[in-house]
C-alpha cells in the first residue's frame, strides 16, 4: 500500500493517537502576494489573516497548557498534551515565516498584530480575573481553547478536501503550509476537548464561553483582518479599497467571502456557523468529526515535512 493512502481507523484508535511534532521548512521565494488567484486578492487575504492571528494565539495556548499540565493525571492525555504543545509551537513559527513574506511584499501588518497581541497578552491574561477566581478563569480559557480547536479542526478538514484551490493554480507552498497545519489540527482534534473534560467538564461553562467569547471573537477577527489586509495591500486600487472602509465594511467582507466560497476557494461561512450546534451538543466529541487517516496520509507526503525529514519509507514487500 502507498504510504500516503489513508488506512481506515476506528474512533477508539483515533482517540489513542499521540500527535507527532514535525519540523517543517518553507521556501517563499516564488510565492506571489495574491497566491490563490493573481486577479483576485480577497481569498488569499482572508486566509492570510491566520498568519497574523495564529502565532500569538498558539503561544497563548502553550502558556495556558503549561499551567494546566500538573492537573492532568491521565498518562496518555499528558503525553498527548505535551505533543499538542509541541505542534502548536511549530505552527507559530511556520506562520511567522509566512507573515515575514507578507512584510517583504510591503504589506504592513503592525497595527493588526498589536491589536491581536493585546487580546492575548492583556484581555485573556492570567491577571484578568481576581486572584480568588484564577483557577476558574484558567478553566474558562481551557474551554475557549477547546472551542477554538473545534473550529481549526473543521477548517483543517476543509483544507484537506479543497480541491478547487489546486484547480485554480493556488501557490503550492502556501497550500502545503495550510494543509500541513490543517492536517495536524485534525490529528490532535480531541486533545483540547479531552483536557477540558478532564480538568472541569462543566457543560454550562463550555456553552457560555463558546457563545460569548470564542465564536464572536473569531468572526470579528477574521472580518477585521480581511478588511485590514485589503487596505494594506499596495497593489489593490483605491476604488476597491473604498469598499473596505466605513460602515459597510463588514458587509463587503461577507459578500466577498460568500462569492469566493461559492467558487470553492474559501470555506462557506455556514461551515463555521454550522460548527456551533455540533460543539454545543452535550454528546459532542471531536473524534467523531474529521479523518485521522486522511490527515496522516497528507502529513506523510507534505513537501515541507519531507524537506526536513525526507520522504516516507516505502512499505516492505
């Protein structure tokens, strides 16, 4: 069997997977600014928001998980959490290299980055809650991470399935970054949720955090970031930029998002909205969503991983 061919697994087998920390390398020298389609900057810029958002987000994940690790008594889960933290650290570095590539093409991301850093270093910091509520506040943040990981796994599976991006000639290096990261999100999709269930499992708290913090913040950061990048892009003409200013800015972003999604170049907004009731279902468990086999098959053939580790070994006859 080809090593990249998905081998069906059971939910129990998927649940026992310990994620692998994979080093990667990306060469951005031939990646254009408008990497999805040369004549359509919006799809690429909506996805580029993640290069700005993910490094501080993933450092925040690691910070909170270091604090919660001593409370995890299940040995398999402890091993999975350590690997999860390792993967998130590599993700932060990889997206930082893509962000550097944006800067090299004269896209100044400073203002948005400062805002995102403020969110994770100040608003969601350890010191936000009074000392007497620090443990409860940490549990709420772990619930938020579980909610965010639900969305990253949904988006990761979408990226693995998004053949339209290949069909329009999207840049292969950027696609590899996104699919490598997305596949690892699918691979470790249960870790954050299992951690929350292990240290708390409070369903009303999980429900409240999703509806009041996670989903509203994610959508706002994506809309704001897409508009920001369209305005920061030095190649976008002024008439187009005017549509991303003022009171109708959000409407313009959502209109363009739906347009690109109908072409298969972005996930449909309803994919994210539809993920909410799944997460809020009291019987929800992330292992039931996404394909570990498909994710690991991609990770076995990812050019970025092969650049560091070499190609996967051929099976023994």
